[in-house]
């Protein structure tokens, strides 16, 4: 049952402001992009509600289930949401994409649909490789160091933005979501002084000109000689920056949506070929990135970047000229973009079975690792270990390779820092296109870096039987070891038997592992998804959702934020798990 909106009437401005601060000030973690951060770790470092101590006690349970009217496209339903604390003064929200070209603004606490946008774009018939529609979730602007704000501010000054600082990284200027309007500035669009394709690319680079202004579309918000003006919406006596979410629709247009209303805050810009299949987008600094594969809509195997801070919104791309881009791209803290390339027929200067490093603005190739036997099946995840940033990715034969971000394969481009043994038993496969990682940091100092590997089928001999026999699949937790600078991996623990496990997420030391329930073969039958919570250091299970969900999960639909964990089901139902709080308790569904 859908809850009614939370309403307060007849309150003075002073009291309203106090209530707004009380609600917004609850804080909570945020989930800004698929797989959590720029390094694609799926790790929420801190959370004010979820912890090992909290999950050791009863109370974590289903909070609400909200049915969206999204029609699935193949196995795809809702995508992973992105969250923000206190967007409309006292409502923490998530922006959730639906595969049938629909985007929703969801009240995180109650599951209430605050707003809904349906994009009327003709959709082709779905196929297994090319489902059509929106094929990935939304994103927000992320920081390269992986940190996010967890305590929303209020009022003026540095805390005015609430869910993110208005101060950018050194030398990078003010973030797009909070750039102020110059006093007395002219709000009219700036003249187009740079033609389409003003920014060049490297090998395989291409440019896409912006579309003609759509009838009735909002004007581009640009003030001559000043930064982009603040994207904000007014709420009575308060006017606070709204922030934005970025969504790609099936016609290839990038939409910049205001979080409180879902309205286009800028003119939609041409980004990808229509009816392409793209990976999880990510916005870093002033660029937004996505990848395309499988030839859907005629799109090549490529990585695409659009300049969000340019009036003309130029696009560059890097084509693999070989294998498909696997999973999502990741970023090292210095801004270098990394991508995994799978197996494929290689043309001139093409790449396959490789990890590549690209310049984030031009997409020029900087470095690469390749081995004929290294058929990558997960995208890169970047781990900080000591003074070194390490790329981790898994291969089809069940190995995990570790590479130095500063020199991916050494002088011969083929030597990893470490290649593990296979973690797959006979007939088993890697069940998701991303690894997860997190770092355990005890109060006594030191710490352990964990890599979480989702597999379908039985693990290889030697994996611990922490939670019983495995037949359908499991999450294998591996510990990164270091002996005098030589890296290696050793098994830590293994989850319970899971049907088609997704990439897990770690929230403040608690690992959430999702059994998708999707069939591993075309003739198989789906089963309801089940979510499990484990102590990330020991593998002890705290909690299971059991029969709370009644359908299989949509791929890539697991995320966390504001002290809760969310799963999107194939049938359009969105589930939220967490602890009761005062707002949910006083506003029952």
C-alpha cells in the first residue's frame, strides 16, 4: 500500500525551519552512482544506522514495498537508485530509473512516489542482447576520493547545499550542482562561440553535435563570463540548491533532472546513439561517462564522455576496435579512467582481453594490460592498498588479477602485480559484471582489504565452507595479503548458497549479498530474490529477508542510502530494508 505524503500545515516560518532542520539533520549515507563511488567499490564507508553492532540486534526488517508502473524489458526492471538526504527540506529521496523510459522520485522513508517522468520515446521489441529502453540507473556527481557527505547542512554558508559541499576539489572550481549566479548577472544563454566537436579525442575519437532546441525546452542556463548559475528550486520561505540527477533515455539524450521535481534543468543533450545498450553512467568533475556494447542501435563497443560544463555539450568517444567494454568504467583518485575489455575480434589498433587506462577528458589511451588468456568478465574495481592504488578485475576462468594503476602491465604490458588461482568449481561462472571491495580498519590500527567475488555454481576446492555447502552460487570473500610488497589473496569466508548472486555491497562493515533469483539458463525458472546481511570480517550471517520479496531482482538494482538498503524487483516492486525511525513510525503505510 502506498503511503500518503508527509504534510505539516499551519506552522510558522520559525517552527517550520526548526522542523526542517530536525528532519534534514538526521543525516545518513548517500548512494551517488551505481557501485557506490568513482572507484566502483560498492562500499559505503560510514552509516549512522547500519553497523555490525546494530545488525547484531533485532530490528532490521522490511520497511516498505512500493509498486512502480514500469514495464520490464527482458530481465530488466528498475535500475539502481541514487539517493540524496533532505532534498525537499525534510524528505530524503532516491531517483530510480525504470527500463520502460520512466524515472521516479521516491521518498526513501515511506516509499511514496513524489514525482514521475515518462519519456514518450518509441521502443523497439526487446531481445536478450538489446532490451531497449533505459538500460542503466541514474547518477549524480561523485568525488574522486570516494567520500560523500553524510550530514546535510541547512541555511547559508558552506552547508547550504545540504547533501554535498559547495567547495570543489583544489583547482577544480565549484561543483556543477552548486555554482552560484553572479549578482545582477544576465540569465540569458551565452552565445555559442565554440562549434560542435570543439574538444578532440584520441584514437577512435568521435564527436556528436548537440541537437536542435526542442520546442518548449528550457533554455540553456549560462551566464556570459560567469560559472553556470545555481540550479535551485524554491520552497516557500526557503530557496535551497536542489542538486540534480543525470539520466540517459533510450533515444540517447542526456537529461539533467532537478531532484525535487524531476524537471529538466537544462536542455537535453545528444549523448549516445538511439536504442543503444549502455553501462552505468557516472559523472566526475565536469564530465559524464557511459559505455556501449553488443551493437544495439548500431552503437560500437565504446566509451563515451560528454562535457557537462560546455554550452555545446561536445561528446568524445573511444572505440575498442575489438572486444566489448565489460561492466562500468572506474576512476583512480588522480582522475585516470580505467575500463575492462572482453574477448573479441581485433581490428587495427584494437583491444581485447585488456584493462586500459584513458585520459578522462580526451579519452586518449595512456596505458594498458593485456594477456591472451585474460578474458575479463568484470569491470575494474580500484583498491587502495598502502601507498598504491590497485585495479582488481576477474576473468572468465575465475581468477582475480591485480594491476598497478601507475603501470598496468609493466614494461611488457602483460605482467600483473598478482594473478590468483581460479575460485570456480567445475561448471561455475562469475555471476555479475563487477567485484566489490572494502577495507576493515580496526581501532588498533592496520586493517584488512577485502575483495568480494560473486559466483554462480560451486566455488573451487579450498574455499572455506563458512555457511554450508554451495550448489547454486555464493559470494566469496577474499583477503588481500602483502608480504614485503608482494601481493596475494587468501580465502576469508563464503556466504550461504545463493541463486545468481549480484555484486554485493558493504555498508559500514556489513556485507549485503543479494540472491537475484534470475535463471542461469534460458530454460530455467526465476525465483524470488533474497537479501542477506553478513559480518564483513567473519561471514557470520546477521539477517535474511527470507520470503519478503516475491519476484526475482532486476539486474543491477541493489543499492543503499540514508540508512537503508533497496532492491528493485523484475515486476516493478521496489523494496526497502532498514530500521524503524520516528518518521516511519508516525506515518504508517
